């Protein structure tokens, strides 16, 4: 059986399993396929991706079509009176002669005025707004991917815990069945001895009490399997009343690993780091409102309108280009937004430090629990060996008549309890390992 790692579990392909019984890998794949949180996290990634692509377009020129149509009744006239005007020579000196100017009288009217054309704008310097927006888009996509990773890890842990509880219930049922079988065999032996007059009625009643308790424990074990299976069905997207079989196998854990409380690989830590970078870019975005902004503007179109002396003044295609410069002088709103962004950045950094301390404590606790679970399983294995030997000796001594029935029943009970303790210790060690992997962000 291969070694377990959260990374290997996360790489399990998502497809529907029709075969039974289900393995842990099958259940995790089904859970990832049917879980709505994973679907929502994937949509978040796609949304962040399009947001990033939208920021890339800010580096490129924008092209737009424009049109204007207007009607005005404005009209009027302008002119100059006629008369004799002095004649100036080539050198600019009056010649002393005069010329007659008949005067000028022009009438104008606006009437209909319309234009149509295309306009292109290319940003040159926007105070760092474009670059900050692009970086914020990239950071947003990175945060979305880490959120998907976090969601997927949580689903893996929850499903694994549900699967392990089914395995626990199944193994406890097997122990209860074995214990019940021992009591049945002992009951037959005691009843035969009672019929021969070797044992008293009291001995039969003692075994019968234990047997009744065993029957109740069997029923409880069956109910525990049913509830654990329903819980697993909930996580893998099957109806709660569905008949579900699992193979009962859990990945083995290599006991030679070295404990570590390094949490740098956790998705939560990555998200906090990206969030700090996002707030830093928000400061740059707010600062851009306080800096000059420069852009190129070009326009090509057709203009028609304004009559002077009965003739149209504008009636042709034309091209215009220019440099647009905006220099903020007084903008209290932008100053306030800039200060607000700086405070938000410091807030996020403070929250990051507090969260890292909390996650480090969580990783340390997970490592301690895992270490304790290793010792717990070792002691439980020793306990089973001791209880099995004690039961063997008690059974042999009871058969030769040097051991009381009460001691034999106690030895059987101790054996059952030791087996149950070992099952709990083994399952708990596996769950502590999963929780430790999650707490430290282990990927291999």
C-alpha cells in the first residue's frame, strides 16, 4: 500500500465510480465532483482570470465611434462698412493713394450641425494606475487559485474523516462479533457442565448476562455503521439511504517522518501574502490619482454644418491629433483615499501576523497530537498482545479447573476492550496525520 500524502490525494482524477466497494480515493473523487464549494471556487478562478485579462487591455489604445447631430435656430450677421482705404506699398509704407472698399455684409445661420468619426486614445502615463491595476488582477487570480486549493483540501479532510469513521465502525463490529462468538462458545461449555452437574446455575446466568450485553453491543455497532455510512454518503453526493460498501483500507503512514511546524506552504498563508501585495497595489492605485496623467488622442471624421452667406462652412473629412495632459491641483477625495489605502495595508499586515501566529500554534498542536497518537497506537498494540495472552492463559486454566468463570469473563472483556482501543488508536493516528498535513500544508 502506497504512502499517503495530501498532494497525491488532491491529484486523484474526478470521475464517477460505479464499482463497489469504494476505496478512499474513490470517495474523495466523488466528493470533489459533487461538492458545490469546489464548483464555486472554480468559478471564482475563472472570474479572476477575466478580470486580469481586462486589466491587460488598459495598456492598449481604445477605439470608439462617435456621432453628433444637433439643430439650432441661432443666426446673425457681421460686416464692415465700405469707404476709401489707404494703399500700402510693398515695403509697408503708404503710397498716398486710396482705394475704394465696397464693404462686407455676411449672414450666418447654424441650422443643422452633425458629425461622425472614430476616436482613438492611447495612455502614455497614468500615474501608475494601469500597472497597479494589472498587478492587482494577477494577484486576484493567484488568491482565487489558493482559495480553490484550500477548499479542495478541506473537502479531502472532511471526506477522509467520514470514510475513516466508516472503517472504524466496521472494525468495531468485527470485534463485537468475535467477542459474541467467544461468549456463545463459553455458554455452550457452561451449559453442558451445568447439565452434568459440574457448574452451578449461577455460572450460566453470569455468561447469559455478558451474552445479552454482547447482543446489545452488536446492535449498536450495526447502527454505528449505518450512521457513519449515511454521513459518508452526504459528502460524496449520494442519497443518505443508498447502500454503500467500502473496502475498509486506509493508506499506510511512514513513521520515519520528521515533525515540522513550517506553515509557509499552507494556502491560508499564501492568501495572506497575496492580500498584503494587493493592498500595496491599492496604495499605488490611490497615489495615481494625485499624479499627472498624459495620453494621446487622435480623431478622424466628417463635419457638416454652419452656413455663412448661404454657403456651408464645414463639409469635409478631417483628422485631428493632440496630447491630453491632466495635472491634479486640489483633490481632497483622492488624498483621503490614499490615506485610507495605507491604513488598510497596515491593517492587513497586522492581521497577517496574528493569523500566522494562530496557524503556527495550530500546526504545533497538530504535530503534538500526531506524536501522541503514534505512542497511543504503540501502547494499544502492546495492550492487545497482553490481553490476548491473558485470555489464552485464562481459557486454558479454566478448562483444567484452576480458573474461575468470573476471571475468564473478565479476561474476555479485557481482550475486547484492548481490541477496541487499538482500532480507535489506529484510526485516530491516521486522522491526526491528515490533520497534521492540512495544518502544515504538506504537499509531499
